[in-house]
C-alpha cells in the first residue's frame, strides 16, 4: 500500500508502563493526591476504568479518521485533521463518557493543549508512567504517549520530515515545538479529568 508508512506515522501508538508514586501536584493552592492503582477505592477504580475507556475511544476515533484521510489524500492532508477535527473528537468523547479528555505535552504542537494546573509539575517532570491523582472525589490522569519509529514522519528531526508535511505544519501550527523527537521518546500524554461521582 503506497501510503502505509504515512498511515503508520499518523496512527499514534501509545505505550503505557506501570504506575508509580510522585509528589502531589497543586491546583490553585488545593492539593491533588497521587493515588496508586492498588490503593484506589471502588469509586476511584470505576473512575479509572472510565478514564482508560475514554482514552481508547479517543485513540480509535482519531486513528480511524487519520487512516481515512491518509488513504485518500496523503499524509500532509492529515495535519488538518489534527488541527480541526481532533478537538471535536475530544469534545465528543468527553460528552459521551462524562469527563474531560485531551492531549498535552512539554513540547506543544497546538498551544491550546497546554497542561491544566494540576498537571503542570508532572509535565515539567516528564513523568513517564500512567499517573492518577484524586481531589475531593475527582480523579485526574496523565497517560503517556511515546514516539514509535513510524511517528517520526511528523515528529522526528526537522531534516527527516517530508516537505509537504513541513508545509502543512507551518500552515496549521506556526508555533510548533513537537519535532526533533527520536524513537522511544516521551511525546506527551492523554490528559483526563473525571468529576466527583463520575465512576458510574
């Protein structure tokens, strides 16, 4: 298939590793407490399951749309999908699952994906494992996304990105910081927040 490498590059593969404990993040002066999966209450476990289901739904929906566009129009056209449709997909998944989901990074492509307050220190620390935090019945999560070799067409070193992709990036993301990655690097995270009582 002619566009298979491009298709693979745009099908963001997520690598999750075992959770661990870090220092609590802060949200406007109110502490969020990091909670290990083994220490979660029944409600937190239900919230966690919803977080993972929403992550999978967003990944599947975005991947499917990218596959469609890459197959019909090529990899450069898929950049507009990330720019225009990815936020809509995140909004649809958020509504369906009763939570808030998006993506964030320490090197942003879309400035609108800046981390929420509770996640800022974890992002700065580049936490490499799935991390869950709780506050007054709410649950938040950062779920790592790592670069695979096929992702480098859009996120690799500048001199390896095809000119049509570079042009599309310059058009849609003039302040892009999300290049220069190597295979296996931490790219960013799915960022999810579940409201109190949102585990059912």
